[in-house]
C-alpha cells in the first residue's frame, strides 16, 4: 500500500492540540480485519471539539479525527465483507480511540460496518451522517410506540444544532408538524426553511417546570436536557415518547415515554 493523506491531530508538551495534513503508511493503521478506502466523512460537532482541543474528546495520540465514514472495502479477513463492498461506519470510538474517517485509508473491525444503501451516494450518506443516524433511531422509536403525525405535532429542542437541524428536516419530511425550540433566534428563518412549522425561543422554558402543563406535543426530540427537557415532558400528551439525544456518543441516545 502506498502512502495516503490524513488529517493528524497531535498534542504538545503543554497539552495543546494541533492539526496538520500528514502522509501515513500501512504501518500506521490500527488493528482490524477490514481495510477501507474512505470516500467521504462528515464534520461533526465532536470532530470540531477534537480539532480545537476544547474538550477531551481524543483519548489516543496522535489521532485522525472523523467519527464516521463512507468507504469501499479494499481488503478483508472478515467473512461478512469482501473487496468492493460499499459500507458506512459510525461511532465505535473512531476519532477518539481509533483512527477516524478524515483519512484516505482506515483499518477497522468488520463488526463496526453496515452496508451502504445503493440509494445513497457516499456524500449523501455522510450528509445524513451521525446526526441522521441519531434522528433515524428516534423515528424508529416513534414507530415502535405507534405514534404518527396524525397524533399531533412534535417538538425539537436544540433545533439549530447538527442533530436538531437534521431532526427538523427528517421529521418534516416524514409528515410531522414540527415545533423548533432554539436559543438562537437568528436561526429561525433557516429552521423554517428546513420545514419547521413553528419556531419558539428557549427562554420560554426557563424556571421550574410544572408537573403537568398544557398538552402541546405528541412527541419530543430533545438535544438539551435539564430544565428544558422537564418543561417539554410536562407538555407531552399522555404516552408521548421523548427522544433524548446525548452528544457524548452516537451510541448513547435513549428513548423515554412520558
């Protein structure tokens, strides 16, 4: 294998993070039974934290950021994959403890991979990316709860963020009337363009929440937590599910029924 390009994060003696474009070799790849040629990788919030060093996302140095990737299998010792397969990788510690997707090559466990749908190009798959996967899990939970757009509107908190914006778009596309909650009023028009039927400010959720407030929403997608979530839950219709996204890991989201 020839050398390949990657974004490499290094840490100096003072603990400051620096990013540079580097050329790596096969010897730099980590353990795994599948080698990938990366076609596309998204820029996620966690990647921004890793590159800037603002939070301790990276747990191995040096590190290649990129928590997801769309790629082609170029070598495999895993029985589930063979050369030429088109795959997607999301999570599993890549970009944190395992060299990530901002690289022309990766070596990973085949157990971490899913097949890329033929209906999505590599770029389209990464446009959806980790945020899209998180929202899709929430949509799946709504279906499992038997909740549909006919039951009423859905509220999305933290709507101007990555996962929140994706939630507004995908929910609106699935026929839901979406109420977007944001602390950034300058993003209101963009959220309406994404499909939000209503945009309200986060300041309406300040202060202690009432145990039971006026029922407003059939379901909720929460990216904020704390007092905002308490207010939202108090305004859910009976049995309405709240999808709670935690930004620490795409594998750590959870669903709760109010």
